[in-house]
């Protein structure tokens, strides 16, 4: 039986290592300093076993960092298929990639205009309180398939002793993050501008921190 939640659901997510590759990055794989709303939305769908990413359009997300991830740069092999033969050695070349480590953040999920029944917050709450009801496959990751998540848990009162930084929409912000990604081309990808607020112990999401997930 689905549990109806009237309040936004707040989840804590811990990821040891990940790269949130910038949409316009090419040879040098830069990372966003925070997980974009589009990436988090995809992770939440994976958690409940939903393969249709349009299913819960209209849901609202608010993101806050619990720690400042450490950034490093590695060199790794990337595949760019310039030749039809998949095993052609010219399709693989080394390039630099930025990585973030020790990523800890809060995501609040509000049903908003999510017209699915049950809504995404309801499905997430059910999945975390009764995981045997979820049918899904693969590891739960944030970004690339190698970037596995350590833990996802519902925020408790005792967790609220830590300061956090909300990611807030701001027309003059220096962060341009995607909230919807066109996986076929870039035409349908949508961005908004954000900035990181100063650390505080305010666990109620500011109004400007909410992002509505909408398709192009």
C-alpha cells in the first residue's frame, strides 16, 4: 500500500567519487562542482526502477551540499566512435577528466505538478521503507555507471545538526546547470543559472532553491 506524504521528502545521498561532466566539455572532461538537477532526477528514477524519464515530469527538486567535494584530475581512456568498426584503435584515446570525491548532499523532493499516481516522492518513500517492493536492475549510480552511490537515506531530525549550502536559482549565478538533458542531441537540453548560498543551518529549502523538472 502506498504511503501518501504531504510534506516534501528529504534524502541524504553519499557518493565516494563521481564526475558531473559539463554539457559543453569536449576533450578536457570538466565537472560541475555540484550534481545537476537532471543527474539527480535520473538517479531517483533508477532508485524506484522507473525507465520512462517523462513519467514524473513536474516534480520539484531542491539540492543542498553537506560537504565541499575535493576535486582532482586523472587521465583515462575515452571512446569516440569516429570509425564504424567499434574495435578500431583510433576510436580510443587518453584524455583528462576531473573528479569529485566525498560528495554528500541533501535532495528534497516535492510532488509539485507530478501527475503520476503514485507520485515520485511517494514511490521513493515506499522504496526506502519497503525495498522488496522495487523491481530494478544495475547498480545505483550518480552520473557514470562506475560512480556508485554509497548510501541513500531519509533525513532524520538528528541529521539536521550539520550546516549545509543550498543550490539556489539566480539569474546572475555563475553555475549553469542542466535540469533536462537531450540524450540524442543538445537542442532539447535545458539549463538554469544557480549559485551556492553561504553555509547555514537552515534546513527548510529556500523558495528559489526549487527546480521543476520539465521536458523540452
